[in-house]
C-alpha cells in the first residue's frame, strides 16, 4: 500500500462527505409556507452546515499534515484510517439529525446532540490514534521534534477534552454543547497544526 | 500541505457538487400526469442545471489556473479555499431552490433567486480572495506580469459586479437576475483566464 | 491547465455519476407488498443499471485513451470536456426516468426512452467532438496513424448512428430502442479502442 | 490505459460507495416517535453500516495490493475491474435493503439477506477474477512467489466459500447469514493480504 493511494481514497471520502452536508439544507418546497419562513425556520441546518463543514475541512488539513510525513504504511495504520473515515462518513448523518431536532422540545434535542457529538468525538479520537501511531520509531520520514510532539499532542488533547465536555453537557443543554463544538472549530482554524510550507514546483 | 493534495481534495468537491446538480432533474414519477408535461413544466430545472453546471465548470478551470502557479501553501490559503468550497457545495442547494420557486407567484421567487445568487456571489468573492492572496510577493512560481494582473483582476471584478447587480435585481425581477447570471457564465466561457498551454508529457 | 488535473476532475465526475446509478435500485420498503415482488417488478431498473453502468464505464475507458495522448490543453478542449461531463452527469437522471416509465402504457414510455437516448447520444457526440479536436495538428504527443484514425472514427460513428436509430425508434418501440442501446454497450466492450499497454513501473 | 488512472477512477468509486452507506442511517424525523426509539429500532442499519463499511474498506485495501503490482493493463483487466465496481456500487443498495427488512417477518427478511449477500459475493468473485488474471505470465512487475500465491488464493477462497454458505443459509436464517458476513470482515481485517511496506518519500 503506497501512501499516495491512502491519501487519494481518504481525500475522496472527505470530499464526498463534506459535499453531502449540503443535502440537509434542502427546503420542503411549495405548499409548505412562504420560502422565507422555511429558510429562517431552518437556521439550525445552516449553522450546523457551517460548523460541520469547517470541522471536516480542518480534520482533512490535519490528516494531510500527519500522513504526509508517514514513511511506513501497515495494517494498523490502514485500520485506524478506516476507523477515522467511518466517523467522517457518519458526520453528515449526525449533522442532519442534530439540526432537525435541535429546536424540538423534550429529550429529542439532547439525544440528537449526543449523536452528533459522538460522530465528532469518534473522528477526533481515531485521528488521535493515527497521530499516536505515527510517533512510533521509524514511522515518519522526518523525526518529529519533542517540542512539536508536545504542542501537537496538546492541541489534539484539548479538542478531545472539549468534545467529551460537549458530550456530557449535551444531556443537559444541547445549545451549550453546540457552542462548544463551534468553538473547537474556531480554535483549530486559528491554531492549526500545519505550518506554511513551500509547495514543490 | 502540498499543492497536489489541495488540488485533489478541491477537484473531488467540485466533481461531487457538479454531479449532484442533476439530482434536481428527477421527475415525480407515474401518477403525477403525463411525463411530457412533467418535463416541460420543469424547464426551470433544466435551465438552472445548464447555468450552474457551466458556472461550476468555469470556476474549476479558473481555480486550477490560479492554484497551479502557487508556490506557498499556508493557513490563509487553506482557509480561503475552504470558504470557496463552502459556497461551491451550497450551489446545488441554491440551484434546486431557485429552479423550484422560479415560477411561483408572490415573493417566493424573489427569495429563491436571492438565495441562488448569494451562493454564486459567495463563490466568486472567495475565489477573488484566493486570487488576491496569490498576488502577494513570493506566493507564485512565476511572477504575474502587471498586464495580466490588470486583465485578470478586471475579469474577476466584472463577474462580481454582475452578481451584485443580479442580487439587487432579484428582489424585483428573478427572470432578469437569472439572465444576468447566465450571461456571466457565457462571458467567462468565451473570455476565460486560462491560455492554452502545452501539457507535460 | 495540465492534463493531469483535467483527468482527475473528469475521473471524479465519472466515478460519482456511475455510483449514483445505483440510487434507482432502492425499493419502496415495508408496506409496499412482498419484497420479492417489488424486486421482480423493478427488473427495468436492474437492466437499466447494467446498461448505463457499462456505457459510462466504456466512455471512461475511451476518454482516458484519447486524453492520455493529448499534448495541448486549451479552452476549446476544456469546453468540449465540460459538455461531455454535462451529459455524463445527466445519465443517472435519464436512466432512472427510463426505468421508471419503461413498463408504463401510453406515450410515457416513449418519452422516457427519448430522454434516455438523448443523454447517451449527447455523451457520444461530445466525446466524438473531443476525438475530432484531438486530430488537429500538434494536439497529440504521438501522431495518430491514418489507419487508426479510420478505425477509431468508424467505431465512434457506428455508435452515434446506432444511438440516432434508437432515438427514432424510441418514438415507436421503447423496447427495441433499449435493445439497440444495450447492443452498443456490448459492441464497445468487445471492440474497444484501447489496446493493451504496458503500465509504467 | 495507465494503471494510475485505473486506480484513480476505482478509488473514486470506492470512496463514493462507502460514503453513500451512511445515507441509510437517516431517521424519519419529528412526528415519528421519540428519537431514541427511532435510533434503537434502527440497530440493523447501524450494524449493517459497520459491516459493509469495513467490507468495502478491506476490498479497497486488497484492490490496491493487487493492482499496485500489475504491469499490463488490457481490455480483460478493465472489464473485470468494471465488474468489480458494478458490485461495489450495488453494496449500498444491498445494505439498505437488508437493514430495512432484517427484522420483518415472513420471507422478506430472507429475500433481503439473499440480495445483500449476492452483492458481496459478486464483489468477492470479480475480485478473485482480477487476482486470477494477475497470475498470468508477465502481468506483474514482481513475480508472485508460489508460497504467496497459495496463501492469497487460500484467503480469497475462504471468503468466497463463506459468502456462498451465507447465501444458502440466508434462505433459512438471515441472522446467521449476517453473522457469517460479519465474520468474513473480521477475518480479513486481522488476516489481510497486505504486508507492511515502506512508503516512498
């Protein structure tokens, strides 16, 4: 298994999953009230689209940064990568479920938010698994300096801890849980793990 | 982040988004009147498909022309690119909404056209952002001559100005706004920014 | 525009379009009669899936054979390629419409078959356009020998002529038109334009 | 036809098919009972998603391992590869049908499981066809040692035999058939045909 095809397949899955997010924006069509009301009533769908789009986008960027440096492709890495994609593919489902139920009363909104956060947490943890695996001796082209290890590990840990917090809070307040998930996306956009790099000619 | 994987991911998103445009062509099926009537009644869907297909196709061509020359891939570029893809992915939604409501009476047709033009304008502006970013010193392999800068900037500006015009006119006449959007596509097909180039062996 | 990215984008569109064909296989679910009846009643969907899958698959193979030899990527080629993809993307729509209406009485079956054949014919003609364009001086790496030109031109012409025949016959007998379309696929599978070639290491 | 584009197209189809699996997770929405009940009632959909996701993932890994070593791309290989993709693309349909009918009474659950196993068996057999084809003289870069031939042939055969068993058992007990299909996935994850390999720089 070459790294190139691992990337091509993963890129394909990321691209399809991120595009399918927009499916949930569709309105019901004529006969369901004024379009303007349909659109404004669906604000959770638009907000969810924004958060999930950038969350998948960031994990794609980070996936590349880690995989780009990997020297050995073995069965464990392939399994971890499939696990990551399993959750990435489930995010449009989690997003749609959350957006549909966010404004419902009763426990439905809590359940929906728990489902959504589980897809994100699963993605974060399996990505952390890939990163942890890559720290093993001889698995990267360039050794990762201790400082960078600590910094990147810190950033990954913070994201996972915040997702666990969001998971617990989702049982009480879906709105606060969603705010935390949105914050994680904003944090990673501004504090990502990918330094600028000269692109090869 | 290498330029190659930025292109692969973007190509994937462009390809999925352009293919999903055809979803909105589907007819309701038997029991909804003669098929011929169903098809002719849906002329806005076919027209919208044509316009959006070529609009995404052109932006893909231009995306390649700009990215192909980029020497530095940094966080700002990645964010601008995600912003562009955010709008590209939303275009099938905007197209379907517009086509469904174009022939509706009342303000629904106006609202639908505004939504559609916003997705196109957002795509145009974020693409303009990528182009503007690429003009910074040291960000391209080949320096862009001042004449080409002016010509390309002019073409991008004209498109955005026309989209803003279409956005304003959509509040009054969705049909005229759609005509403008179609004109932009025709203009870019005939006046694109990509000169013929020898492909490498 | 490099040839590589033209191929990557086209491959993406081909891959998504061919996968979306399977959407039309879905059954209505419990409460719509025994599953076995639902499946056997839907034989046109399975037959249509087979024919369209191999038709798109063959055009993908031929697309590669032609593009692989192209030395110059210019605006005309990009436009012709977009035109080809416009029809490829419409094939799942044509296929679903045809399969849904094939066994309907009245003119609906005729109309549906006409729609289906138009998507195939449009694909064939725009592909022929790409091939004709590639015959121009200096547009390929290896000059195409006169014998190969004639042979390939003959094969493309036969396919288009058969599609035009199917289009005319569709107005009278959708079943015969479908048989012709199926024959074209079988013909191209056994008589393709792609000779075996050593793959580079 | 270069091997590279065969891989790119196949990767695209694998990526779209694996992502579409998640479509079947979608819940009916508000007004169909508590979300928690909807989710727990749909356990077959989640189980089916897991099994099919890893089954497609494994076949993708194995596809790469075989194709990576192929030196000659000819018409037979292209046809076998299209046949494989025909079944891969049908797996989301088979998975959704199976998951929807697994808990239905009467023969529907049996029929649905038969459909599901047919898509998997078809995929397995056409993949076996590609592998058998690759054993011909001069078709691979590195000759495959006799020991590896036997080991890989054994693993492919075991999978197909188990799928045939599941097919027969599906007529009697869909649950046992599903357990066998799940076992095949677990077996291939732990006993795959892809040794660790140094990735090129």
